[in-house]
């Protein structure tokens, strides 16, 4: 499928030049898209339709997927015909990185994928590569993913009526504060973005006195109890002397 055909599918018959400019910004995506199989094209298109995501997310997801596919771990999974979950995970990561805040539950239900498999595939992709600087520096990419995960978790809690609208906003704000403080104190991008999000959300929940259990937070982040406990310890060691900025002012 050429960019011209893709433009027509998405109802933009005059966007060929704009597409050419976009492909230059996202490391030669035209060559990358042409290297996708018909099955991969279909899976990407189906994901965009099911989730209602813009074509820009597809471009970013293709970039992530092809980067992963070209690496040894990607070649191994290709040999075992196990790439579909990584394609779906690429869409999930790209959507979050570009600001989509739908909940994990919505993504999983529409793509018919288990959270455990999605989380595992996302982490394997993140560990296998470093985003090219022409797209976004790797630490910034992980930070954006973490912020979207915080928002997604808060939306999920609100949807289950565990928090009010105002509590949701306060939970997001305070979680952001703790995340920024942890990064400022040396938190590197190697920790999983879901682990980061769960740890700062748990700290914010405790400080705000919200009635959300640690198990609910772990489930919302797609983590098991052991993984969450380890990553909470990392965050707490960084923030042991930290208070939220608002509390310091009082």
C-alpha cells in the first residue's frame, strides 16, 4: 500500500505531500511501511479502526514495531511466529506517547489481548531499543509513557467510582509531582514505566487518604505484587525525604 492509497482510505486525497514530509520526520517510514506484510498492514489498520486512533499514531507505532522487529529479539520472535502481540504493544506505546489516555481495560477489550501479555510485550520492546533522537530522546519517551499511565489509572479509578472527579485531578497532579521529584533525584529510564506510575500513584493515594488498595493500584498498572513491591522500594528510597511542593509551602 502506498501513501497515496492510504490517504484515500483515510479520506484525505490531497495529503500525499504532507505524508512525504511526515515520513522524513519519522526515520524513513515509507520504506518501513512497504516492508510490512499484508497481514501486518491489516493488523495495524484494524487496530486503528477498533481504537479510533489517528494515522499519526499508526506512523509512530510502525516505527517502533519495525525497530523492534529488526533487532535480535524481534528476529527470534518472527521465527517463532510470535510478532502479533508486539505489533499490538507498539500501538499501545505509540498511543500513550502521543497523548492518548484511554484506559488499559478499554485497549485490552477492543484488541482482545490479555494485560499480562501486553505488559510483557511492551517491556520487551522498551528494553530492546532506544528511540532515535530525531523522534524523541529515550528518557523523555519513558516519562511521557509514565504520565499517560498515571492518567489512565486515575481515569480507571474514576470510572469505578473509587475517586471523585476532583480527587482524580488531585491524584494526577500529586503523582506528577512525585514523578518529577524522583526523576530529579536520579530515577533513570530503565525502570518500567508502569512500575514508575504505580509507585508514585500509591504514594499520592496514601498522602491524599484515598480509599484505593495497593492491589487495585497494582492491577491498574498491570503489575504483579512482587514487581510492584520492588519498584515501590526504589521510588520510596528516592523520595524518603520528599514532600509534595504544596505541603512544603504550608
